[in-house]
C-alpha cells in the first residue's frame, strides 16, 4: 500500500539512484510501521525543469513523498520521515561533492475510503 515518490533534479546523477535505495526505504517502512514489503510501491521522477533559490547550477534537491494509510500516530510519521531522510543522505551524499544538495521527506496520510487497489495476475 505505501507509495513512495522520489523527485530529484536532473543535475543529480542517475547512477546514485540504485535499486538498493528503494529496498532500504521499504525496509524502514516494514521495520517501523509493520508494513508488508510486497505492498510497497516506489518510483523516481527526474525533474528536467526546476529552479532552486536563485537558479545557481550547483544547487540540487531530492524530495521523497511517502504516502501511508491514515490513522498512524504523528510520532510514527515523524520517525519514518527522519529515518527515510537518513537513508536519502546515505545514498545521495556522493552528489553533495559537486552540488549544494537539499534533501526533504514528507510523510502523508492516504484516506482508506478514497483508495482502491486491484491485483491482476496472468491467467
């Protein structure tokens, strides 16, 4: 069920976005929130057009949006945000050698009533 969307500026090298990054983030969700790994869905969106601050080319950002079902305590959402941020720092730190890199994480609630899911398997 959780959906993770990582938006990142095009001046961050794609080689830094390894599959292990999302696996590590999924593990954080499983550990802290008891979420089943099979339900985690992640994607990365490269932002070709962006502006950070005054537009200096050496500035970059990555923002992780984590959506989980509503009803979790705020302390858990805070812990998830902090741990996910630590994971981003671990994997994206090499980009900071050449860039002023800003990393952010937001954990948001999804209303169960407004969420629909189907699993389609081969016949």
